[in-house]
């Protein structure tokens, strides 16, 4: 069997648009706030997961992208969920919700820290939300880079999948900070699938910047 791995589906969310496998499937209105845009995507695709409304913005973005991705390519039905990995990166960590949490503790005269906010002050919580929703129990990691690092992602997945401990992976980049957001999630498998895009640095760069 070839050591080549393949991008078999992908979802991008940015600038008020949702793209699935090269097709724009949703566009929000102009000047829509980020949180309102994500709610509109959630409702448009008739997602049913009430916990969504309790999540912070970073988790909401990752959750929506993963929901649409897995509706397009339901790898959880194709593989044992113990052998599906989740590997995601971003650049701002959880600073969006960290800032909100800091505001609740910095004023001694108005001290009101919220456990519901505090629970999201770790960036890898977004992986936990995806894993819980889909009962995925494989390896999971979140990496922080200044920018999207496709070379690292290619090499990491080559090792992960070729060690025979993982059959498929949900991977990509999810970032939300200072009203800027971008999600680029994709599935990686050892078979070409519909897209038949080789999982290489060049192809990742092309899809990420497309």
C-alpha cells in the first residue's frame, strides 16, 4: 500500500462564507457580527445540539465546521472511532475567551468570574467538543503556530497514519480573535476518496489560501 495520504473532504468558514469541497454552500449578510453569523450557519443547516449556545466563539466555529465536514464525509461510520484522530492548529490559542475571563477578575470592585467562561480558557477544549459530539476516542492534539503550518501538518499526519494506529484524521486550522475568524477543517485518509487530493504541503497551502 502506498504511503501517500489524501485529503478526502474539506470545509472552510471565513469572511461570512461557508465552502464545502470547492462549493460555496452558505453566505451570510453584509456586516453581520461574527457570533450572529455562526448562529445563522447553525440554524441554516438545521443542527440540533443545544450545547452549541454555551460554547465560546472558538468552539462554535470549530463545531460548525466539523458538523458540516462530517455530513459531507462521515468517517465515523467508515472507521472505528478509537482509530480516528483530531489534529488542529491555530495562532491565537484561546485568547478571545481569555480576554473575556480576564475582564471578570481584573476589577476588584466588580469581581464576577464565571465557571462557564473559565472552562473554555484552554484552546484544546474545541477538540473535546468535536470528540464528545462524535464519540471519537483516537489521538488528539492542538498546536499553536504563528501561521498555518502545512509542512508540519503533512509530516505529522504521515507519521500518524503510517504507524497503523490511525485510519483517518480530522485536521486543520481554527482561529478566532479580535473579530477575525477562520476555520479550515479537512479529513485525511489513506484512500483517495472523491476529492483525490494528495495530502501535501503544496495542496494544503492551495486549499487554505483559496
